[in-house]
C-alpha cells in the first residue's frame, strides 16, 4: 500500500501543518519564504486575535493565548531564507471533555473516518488533526504571505456575508475594508450583524449551531497568475479553502448564480481604463481560464454548522458495536463563521503568494525591508 502525505500545500511557498487540538503545540512550517522579510512574533498578533475565541457571541469557552513563537528561519528580525517554523502552545486543554467520544462517534465529525484511516491510533482528543484549532497555523502562514504580497500592492480581506439565513447587504470593497474589520461578526452590514449575533446567542441557548457564508476579496492581484490546466488559480484556491475544517463549498464571482444567467448576462465585457484592460462587470470573480485577470478576485465559501452540539443525537459505540446516543459536552462554538474569516484570508494569501512566486514576481531576497 502506498504512503500518501497530505499535510503540505504549495509549490514554491510551501506550508506544512503540524500539531493536534490537544497536543503540546499546533503550528506551521513555511519553506520557500524569501530572505530579507522583516518578521517578528508581534506581527502575528492581529490576525491570531481575530481567530481567537471570545470576541463573538456563542464562541467556545476554551480560551488560549495563541501567542506565536518563531523557532527558526528568522535572525536579527529578518527571514533568512531557511524554513520558518511557527508554533503556538496549547495550554487550556481538558481531555476529560472528550473521554466519551473515544468510543462514541460524533455525528458530523471525522471521528469515524479518522479511526478507519489510522486504525484507531489517531489522537481523538478535541478532534485531533481534524479540529478547527489547526487553522491557527494557517493564519500564521497567511500573515507571512500577506507581508510578502504587500510588496506587490496586493490586499486581501474577507467578511461574513451570511449566518443562519441572515444575509448582509451587498457592498463594495472600500466599505468592507472600512466596516467589517470593526465588527465582531466581521460583517460590513451593521444591522445584519446585530441580527446574526442575536440568532447565534438564541441558537446556542437551545444547544444547537449555525453555519454561514464568508466572502474573500483580493485586489491588485497581477494578471497572469495560474498554471492551466490542472494547477489553475481557482482550482488551487478551492483546494486551500476546502482544507479549512467546516468549509463545504466554494464559488468564484457569480458562482452558482451563473447557472441561472444567460451568456449575455454572465459575460464580462472588456474595456480600457488608464491604459489597462479591465472588465466592466466581474462575474468571473477575477479569474478566466484558471488565470487571474487583474480584476478583484472574489471567492465565497460555505461553512457548515458546528458539528459539536449539546442536543442528543443517535450514533454508535464503535467499541461495543451497538447503537448509542450522544449529547456533546465540552467547549464549542455555536457558529464558527466569524472566527473562520481570518482563516479564509490566510489561505487566499498563501495561494496567491505561491502563484506570484511561480510567476517570478517575488524575488528570493526582499530588499529595503525595515523592522
């Protein structure tokens, strides 16, 4: 039987995810980061704080400091060109919360599939490798990728556009950048955000959970990024975003709505603006033929409701091989959507950075950086 490894992503800017939910650390190893990039542990605080629990209604009571530690690849405040190893210590763990699931499979979780794949040797505490906790490593990689992309003028922002059927009003990039970052739901529509928060609290009170939709936008993306036909920009972005636990769907531009349009409605007419080729509309979401057009890259992800709920559900006891019932205790989010917003940004940044490096737009040594 062949051995497959699936913990690494990217060709030139390569990230490798390490750690488990209740292990000693979670982290990320970045291979291919250019030398000369100013980088310190404080650079990670803003993005990690956005992903942390406690800022939104219905979030888990598990509180972690989520302080990044740089173990390698940085010297005198600059990246050296060697692999950058970043870790976060897991400190607030409670294995007792998960004793029951050692034998009882949690509906909606990877308990069964992980048990089957790894012969029962997988770390089942808190979901182990399949926990949303591992995305803290993704966020750290995204922080580095965003710093690199800043040298090209690329900006990336994600925001909540729907939770539990409550949809935010459509808005432009400037409004999202101005308003979403200030909101605990990371939603640019204040009225919708209040309704979302109230619904999350109400749903948590009855032991249930909610899902939603996150939109990511990248502007100033150079045209020409993507390697058809199998390593397309949208294909690799979808792969990266689907690596986020709980993401169940990805669409670009008009997405599935394009199936209900006519060609005359969906096509984006070309025009000239400041001697640059642009499109009048952006139903393609900034990607044609798997290659970036230079227009804003727009992607949306569907996030399923948190699988861990307090309501009793039917399951099986895998040790006794008998039917059982399970009400999941422990500390869980009633809605993971707001905390996943910076994770979406991160995986977009990692992917775009990798393609920019493949296109030769980012040098091996970044000069002129200052701490």
